[in-house]
């Protein structure tokens, strides 16, 4: 045995250049999507038992280029407007690759540990959060869990219990308030944190899904009188279905009056705080005890990037500390000379992860590339697309807009009802490159386009409107 590893450790330039060629071909989308129809062809060579003998990195790259990349997920296509799935821009891809190699965890005293701070501070600046400190995590799901973990810590400390240390077994019944439109990751966060899914209290909303602050106040008072401990009020800054924004400022007043934590779930919409014309809609965010935003949505970083911000960073550490661990002790001298004399900012004590990628470098790279000016231009373009789509859809006698667009989301339906709307969506997917998703509004199905993809142009919006109205007309005449 030579003692050398079987894995290739070099040849980065050569292999990355070949990969990049394949990726650019994929992103050109010259071929129609056959990945589902052909899936038996490509899944067979990618399956089988774990190999006893490896094939080497060149063969791995060949298989990536032949079977994997061409059948990859087509969310970066300019006609894709489903869910809230963006397309990572080149700066984030490049920074992510750099971090994988030269900053493979976010800890210790390296440039990457520093960029974690810079990325968080810049993102806070974009979102108008001045007095908050943050931490990155894998996305909105985890970011909401971390924020509600801090809320739980605050609520229980106020009654003399340290929930992180002691658990909740002796605690009172608890509740978390928000609209029926809150993202389901809020319910799951309540489950994981031991509050229970049933702790979530859905409060009355208006037609657009915005919660009624007076109803929240009334419910909190009634619950308190019944011995329930209110843990948090959740305001959504941009609901996933329609992009509507809860009345954050009014909820901040209720939270302050009632002494309850205010959390703003801005996974999608909080970025819009950088637009002066929308500032009023997002007023009150700066008063929130916690807020989250997902750079992997509108900001276009690679997926796996959410950020939680809290006013009281110490609370986050009490809620999520790992406690001192022998394997994490560093024996640095007063005068630090090695990266490994110190762990740097201890992100692992404020979230759920120890080993974690340097997502700060992704955020830093995308903001460094285009600046606030570029972010504002993208958001304004996408918001205008949603309005334009609504206007175009309105000209079809077979379609109508379900609720006026908010942020970059436009929802519309077939006038003949759910069955036609479902078939319209199916034909869009099957026969065109325009791929929206769905929402349910007033109990009825709607087709929902959400513009967050930086590659989308007004021609794609027109294309979607034209395709939708011609399919809708055909359906009406069948
Ligand atoms: C997308 C989204 C989430 C979940 O975020 P992930 O990054 O998908 O985990 C939570 N809340 C809202 C409002 C969202 O739009």
C-alpha cells in the first residue's frame, strides 16, 4: 500500500472547466425537458449497489455530464415562476465554490469567518434591521425555528424557567399567534421546540390573508386570563401564496402592549424593505424581537441560506448554546498568531449547526457584485412583472385575477372553476416552458406566478400570459 488516498485531491482547474461547459449547456435550455419521460434511461446508470471498486474522478465527471446535469432541475429557466424558487447567480456559485475549498467551515480566524459577519450586517442593512444581530442557517425553516427558540427562551425566562436547560415539562400551556397564512414551518418549529403544533392559534384575516391585529390582541388577553403563556406573535412579510404583508406596525404595538415577542417571517418579502416605496408596508420590522429572511429566495444565493435576526443576541446563546465542550477548547495565547488559536465568532452557539458552510461569503459576493442598486432594480422589475401579468390576464375573457398582486406574486384562475384551472396548469407544464405553481384563495384553486428569477424578462411574462389565455380559450370551447 502506498498510503495515498484513492480520491483525487487536485486537478481542480481541468475538472471545473469541463463541468462549467456542461452547466452552461444546461442553463441554455436549448433542448425541451425530457428528463421525466426519459427517467428510466438515466436513473439506471445512476443506481445500483454501492461500488466495491471506484471508477475514478474522470468517470464520475463523465457520468455527471452525461446523466445528471442534463436531467437536472429546471428551476433556473426564465419561464419558471413556481413556488419561490430563484436561480443562484454566478457570484454566489463562484463564492460557494471558493468557500467549499478555502473556507470549508465558517469557524476560526479566517476571512470566511469574517464574511459571515459582513454578510449578516449587509443583509440586515438591506432589510432595515439596525439593532439586530443575526446568524445564518440552512433556510427559512431553520431560521424560523431558531427565532421561535429565542422567543420560547424569553417567554419562559419571564416565568422563572430556563427551557433550554430544564425543558418544558412543568410549564403552562403556551400559544403562538398568527394568520392562517403563516408558513407551515412555523407549526413545525412549535412542534420541535416542544410547544406543540396545537400551540399555534390562527387568527382572523382579511380577504388577502392579512391578520387582524385587534383579533390578535383579544385572543392574547383571553388566553392569558385562562392561564396560557403567549410565546410569540408571528407576522408574515410576504405570504407564500399571495405575497401579502401583515400589518407589522400594528402588530408591533400589540406585542409591546401585551409584552409578547414579535417575530417577522420575511423569508420571501423582507428584502423589499430596501425599496422606499414599500417602506411603509414593512414599517415596524425594526421593532420586531426577531425576523428572518432567506437570501436563497429573492437575493439569488445558492440554496441552503436563511438568516435569523434577534434584538437580543444573548438570548439566542442561552437558547442554543452547546455548553463548553472539550473538543471545542482552543488553547490560544494572548497574542494570536494562528487561525486555530480561536474559534472566531461562535456561530455554533447561536443556532443548530456546528460544522456549517460559510454562507456569509455567498451573501457578501452577491451584494458586492450588484450592490443595493442591483437588488432594488431586480425587486422593482419583478414587482412590475406581477402587475403586468395581472393586466394581461384581465384582458382574457376566460381568466381573472384572484386577488390584486402583492410583491412579485400574481394569482389568477379560469372563470369556469377549479377543474379548468387544474387542466390549464397541467397544459402549461406539458406544452410550454412557462411553469407557475398554485395557491388556494377563498377556497378556490388559483395559478400562482412568483417572479424571483433574475433571468426572467418581460417577454417571459408576456409569453406566460399569452399561453395561459390561449389554453384557457381552448378549454372553454372543448
Ligand atoms: C419559503 C418560506 C419559508 C421556508 O423557507 P425554506 O427556506 O424553504 O426553508 C418560511 N416562511 C415563508 C414566508 C416562506 O416563504
